[in-house]
């Protein structure tokens, strides 16, 4: 049987047709355009899924379920998304609205949780009993696998690791709190700090790199200049890595997993990122004389969200 996996993000929707072995047979994407409201977004998810099936040469009758990874939390008992800060959704009956468009079982879970599930089955943490997957993108999300099972906590919010407060009274978060880890460890944080630096130093190499148009600064712009040795960007990126490591240490102290897998856009920085985190970790870890989690880069890249979402249905079936 085949399953549809949908990765619903703040900027884009990706849908793929996935076989039993976790191979993506065909995939498509479209912009989310959140401001149109949830009905339009859900309609587009359904249309994209139907196009994926048709254009891949398959038929809806071959599809057993639709899995969706959302950048927020899901009430499994009601099928309602109570709160999704990145989509500005409140109490959206996602399962019901999706089934009105496509009459198939619909399974929903957090985007990072499904990506962590995919990594634990077919990616970097395959074969390990416990892992924490951390996505470093627009926000920071988590997928916690303990004793081989997805851990969601008593109320389904245990993996909202991006909203652990690591800087009390710090930057205002989209969730309304201050000092959430994702304000410091996301790609958004690198962009914000890069822009702030340029405002204070309009002649710096980073500002020149974007021709003075600070809206063009991406996380990659700062990271590339840091890799090239620009002292300002090295210091911006070192500060980012410090905050990233603070959260990683907290996760190690809380869960003591075998692996912490870093995914999402910033993880594409690769060894340059790993080296900095690994250099900071020993001093900050609690049990200094004991072995601790390996920090690894996720392997399934951008497809983890689709594969993991499709796995939700495959696991039920
Ligand atoms: C959300 C998480 C999500 C993460 C990555 C966070 O802001 O609260 O639910 O997994 O962003 O998209």
C-alpha cells in the first residue's frame, strides 16, 4: 500500500507519495500563503496530494492514508490543531476538513516529530534506541524517540523543545513568551542578529555582501562569510553556536539520548557547525566524566518530513 506524506511548513507545503519501504515515488510542492487562512491552506494540501497521485500514474484507491506533519501541536483525541504559532492557527479541525476533501484516514503529528521518526527508522538514528532530532529552521522543533518510540508527553507537547526558555526575559517569541530557545537557535535568529549587526556597522562586509539591502540577509549569508573567515560573521555564528549548545546540553541532561540529530536549514552548514558545538559541549555538560550523546547531522534532508508523515499511517496500518 502507498501513503501520502505532507510536510506543512510556514512557507511551503510539500506532498509525496511514499511506498512501504519509505521511498518517495513522486513529490510536489507549493507555497503555503498562510495569510489566506486555514481553509485555503487545507484545500491546497488536498489538491497537491491528488495531483501527486495522478501525476505519478497511481490511483487514489492504492493510497491507504494521508499523514501530515504540522509546525505545531495536535490534539490526537479530537483531530483539532489547538495552536500552531507559525501558521497562526487556533482550534483548526484539520482532520475533519481534510477528510471532507479526501475520504481517507488522516493522521497528524508535529513536523519535527515526524521527521525525527523518519530519521530514527531510515536515517542517522536508525538502530539507536533513543534520539532527539532537532530541526533548525524558521523555528526550532523536536522529535524525541525514547526506547524506540515517539515520545509526546502526557498532553502532546513534550517535543516543543524550541520553546524551552533558555534566556529568561530574552527576545520576544512568536508564541508570546520571552527567551525561547528558538529565538536564539533558529535560522531566524541568525538573520535577526546579522541585520542588527549591520544596522550598527553599515560598512561591514556582511552589509556590503547584500549591497546594503539588509532584507537580503539570509542565515546562509552570515554562515558563508563566517566560513570564509570574516571576523564579524565568525563572532555572530559563534554566538549562535553557543546558544544552540545551551539547548543541546539541556536536552542531553533531560533525556540522555544516544544521538542528538541536527536537521533543518542550518544543519546544512555541516562539519563547521558540528565542530563548534562539539568544542563547546564538554564544558557545559553536567556529567563531565561520563559518555554523552553523539551530535550528528540528519541524513534524510528535506525529505524527512514527507517520509515521516507518511509513516504515521503506515504505522497504524
Ligand atoms: C513550533 C514547533 C515546530 C517548530 C519547527 C516551533 O515554533 O512550536 O511545533 O515543530 O517550530 O517548525
